[in-house]
C-alpha cells in the first residue's frame, strides 16, 4: 500500500470549490481504489495533463480567448 505524504513543512495552500456530484463521486471512487486522500487524486489529475498550444491540456476541452493565448505565449517566450 502506498503512503501519500508530503515532506514535513512542505508548502500547501487551502482550496474550496464546488464540484458537480459526478466529479466528486469520481474523486471519492479514485481515492478509495488508490487508498489515497482526495488531495493526492486532485494533484495527480492536474499533473497528468500536458499543456497544448493554448497552455491547457487539449483533453480538458476548455476554451481560451484569443487574447489569453497571446498573453500566455508571450509570457512563455519571456521565461525562456
């Protein structure tokens, strides 16, 4: 059985959100199967997504306005 822990003193932030019952049920199911806390499921899901050209994982099917894409691409150029 895996142990899901962070290093002592690792920074964390609180987060409160409203989810659809279907999504909450999936998180609960995945947590049960993995014997993991909910935070580990959410972190694993976010980390599994690889950014596409607009900065978001394509499989998420989220729309981003053209202005946002330009801003994100510009900030990536500055970072490299």
